[in-house]
C-alpha cells in the first residue's frame, strides 16, 4: 500500500511539473514580440498606417502631438494595452473619462480609429489597437522631424478599462521632480530616460488652467518676464473658455527638435514640471546635454519610447484583438 501511495504521489508530481512546463513554454511563446509580426497575416500593415497618418497629419497638423500624448496616457499607468481608447458605458466609466484624460485631444483617438477601420477592411480581426497606436505615433513623429525607431509587434488589447485604475498613476504638470522621478522609477525608467521622454513637450500644447496660476512677470517662478506677460495675455479669458491653450514650445511648436530643452534655461518653459527639470540638480545635466546635442536627445528619446512601448504589454490569450478600438469585444 505504501509503494502504491508513493507511486500515485510521484505520478501526480510528474503531471504537475509537465503542466507547469507546458504553461511556461506557452506563455513564453505568447509573449514573443517581433518587428515583422504582421508580415504574413497583414503584409500591408505598415503601408496602411503610413497612408492614414500622413493624410490625417496634413489635414490636422496637431495630430502628432495628440497621438503622442494618447500613447503616453495609455502606456504609462498600466501598460500599452489600448485601454484608454475604450468608451464608457452605462455600467462602466472607462479610462478615457478619468479626470486626467478628459483633456486628451480628439485627433489622437481619430487617427487610431481611421487606421483600425482601414486595417479591418484589409485584414479583419488581425491587428490590435495597441499595435496601431505604437506604430502610428512612431510614424507621426517622423513626419514632424522626430527620430525613427523600431517597434516590436504582437500586442493584444485589454479586456478591461476603468477610470479608477489610472487614478494617481499619471504625471501632473504641477508635480515636484522627486515625485516624477519616483513615478518613472517604479516603472523601470531612469532619471535620464524621464528627461528624454519629457522632450515630447517640444510639440503640442497645454491648457491655460494647467499653468497660469504660477505665471508671474517678476520671475519668481522661473518664467522669463516678457514670456510671462505674453502668457497672461493669451490666457486672460481662460476661466470663461477653458479650451484656451498655449504651445508647449513657443519657438518651433510644430517641429520635433531639441528646442524645448533650449527654452527651459531661458525661462520659456510652460509647465511647473518643465521649470523643475532645470532647477533640480538630478535632472539639470540632462536638460543641458539635450539642449546642446539634438542627436543625443533623439537617440535617447527613441530608446525610451521603445522601452515605453513594451511596458506592461499583453500577449496571446492575456488580451484580445478588438474589432473596434473603442469597445471591448
């Protein structure tokens, strides 16, 4: 009886080990992302993306900045899973309706939806919305002068999108540098990578409500006095019209370059966090580096974007390929 019991226990142990091994191998296979993931299943994937983003950017030049911000708000909190695209229902308040996401420009959503519509016609139920965002943003950045970088593909879309899951997980314009460093560090990003990603502010705009309370012409908050006067004038009616906004980079607002870093030491940063990057000794050396060396900024920004695009991705059975980006299947 003892021998039989030991044999049964051994058999159970072997079965458990085999099951665990199979699951591990399966998981490893599912988690494999490749740059040519759609080469056979959707060979025109890249061409369709490029045609879509080119047409959209030509008609609406703010699209690149809008899509870049959308990408960050999707990836940074809980991973690149297209959860920010999902619309709320009567039974669920989705991420896009979280207070911090209400100001996301509509053109970012629109370019992804356009690309998804075209891809569903060419390759039904094949390309994930999260892959579309990642590649569309990369290609849009190139159209406005930014660096090209490879994107690994094969992500799946999240089956969950809840506004409560992004609370306090995204950087705020008023955050102190220590808090920002902690947020990025908790996701595996170094201080230098954080500063490089902040260079995204070289395009796009911010609403007056995000900075106007700190604008003082006396330079007490770091603003160039003439710039502060101009900002006060531009935002004078923002309480009656909360949509009033100002370009993040007032010198070359529609060009992806290193002007953002050149502006900050001159008091031409827009947000409190922009000024903080120059005043904090942990981040200032990287601001100065990128201000004098655009090639280095492009290199580091591209690397940080690649890293961000892999943050918390879902693969295989952990996610789905949505038929519509704004609705979970």
